């Protein structure tokens, strides 16, 4: 690629949609406090994640993936 050409933009992660998937994963049977405890974060931080107000770190995404048997691909994109 020549210097003057811009690189194609990668698909950006939509953190609001990631938050919705986390909320969906939590379901109606588990409150935020219990879900947050299971993944090792505060209830307040979980609330921020569910609203898509923060970029979630790899370690937390991995904890969610392992604890609830969902792929990272699904958490990040909704596919897989």
C-alpha cells in the first residue's frame, strides 16, 4: 500500500450492542449484583458495561465468556 492511501477501516466494536448482549446473557433470573459477582466486577461497573458506556477489557470479556459458555465472537459481534 502506498503512503498516500488510507487503510480500510476495520469493523469497530459497538459497545452498546456488546452491553445489550451481556444484558441478554444475564436474563431475567439473575440480578446485576449476582452477575457482577460471578465475573468479578462491581454492580456499578456492570451497569456501565450494559449501557455501552465503556470499552470492556479482554480479561472481563474472557471471564464472561468462560462463566456463561459464550464465545468472545458472540459477545463482540453477535455472531458465532
